[in-house]
């Protein structure tokens, strides 16, 4: 049931759990408090507070998130959230992944939960590009170390796909970094391990979707061409992940042979 409400674009799955357990949802006229109740979308009738929930139009937005704004629907500390920047009467949408409070730039929002899950899945190695201002003069040796790998205090080794200097002076530099994995606060943890201060962190691209000239705090719909292009990229990276998985499966038994 919770998954069905999310797929229909009514709300996030976590919010659906609360609605169902709170007695707000009926399935075929019967009150249900079980978020795991099986549902056949298109055949079963779902109501929330007496209003029928129908399949809505899937929508896709890109936002230029401001620094200092959190990417949750509400915040217990009273901090401003990205939802304060949605246009009036915008249907429910959720953020695709996160940008932490101190970070800014490109954030995707959608009511297509399956599409969002594909983008954020650990096995989906979709390129994400960032412009990062650091508190030192960037040297080639440091840029090379980012690609080779940096060991954090916890022993994890983080790598970036590419890194290059954009501009800078004696005391700080802007560099462009591309990652194809989505580990939590990866860029900040890399520079923390190197003892380098991150002054600003701006995401400028996810796959073929670029931030461009979109003003801070503003949002726009993805164009059909952008959506199609990103879907094609997802098909490519999913195909790579599938082939890698099959190779790992066929190779593993050989390791057990003498």
C-alpha cells in the first residue's frame, strides 16, 4: 500500500506509512493500517481521507538549491527547506538524492519514485559533476591523488572519476570533480582526510542534466530531450552493472577450484 501511494505520486513512501498507520487510508472501502497490504494499481480503489487517489501525471523538475537550505519536507530544527521554493499548487514531488545544507546547486525533484530509485541506487554509476572551492592553491599532485584515491580516517578509500583546476589564486582554487558513485558526503570527507577546507560545493550536472544559468532558488521542468537523454544514460549504466554482476557470478566458482 505504501509503495502504491508513492508510485501514484501521492506522497513519499515514508509519509504514506504515517498516513496508513494513522487510519487515513481505505482500500476498496475498507480501512487499512498495514503499509504492506498488497494493492493492484488500476484495479483496487484507494482513498485517503475519503478522496480517491488516481494515477497522476509524472513530473520532473531541476532546482538550483540555495546554500543553507535542507532537502527534507520539514525540519525539526525549523530550518528552511527546498519545499519553500516550490511554486504554488505544485503536485507532491520528492528530492532525488540529497544535497547537504552547506552544499548548493542542481537538485532533481519528481513524483516518479521508481525513476528516482534508479538514479540513487548504489549500483547506478551515473556521473555527477561538482564545482568545489577549496582553501588552498590547487596543485597537480593533489588533483592526481583525488583520482588515485584518498584514504579517510575510517579506512575507506574514496576516488573521483576526474578532477581538474578551473581557476584560482594564491589562497583558494575552484576545481571541477566528477564522481560516478553516491557515497554520503564523499567530497567533504575526501578533503577532510587531506586537511583541506571546502569553502563552497556546487553540483552542476547529473548525467546530461546541467545547471546552466538557472538562478538560485529557482526551478524548471526537465525538457523532453533532457528526460529522454537521462533515461538512455540510465539504460547504459544499468547494462554495465548487469554485465559486471554476471561476470562476478560466473567467475566466483573458479576461485574455489584447485
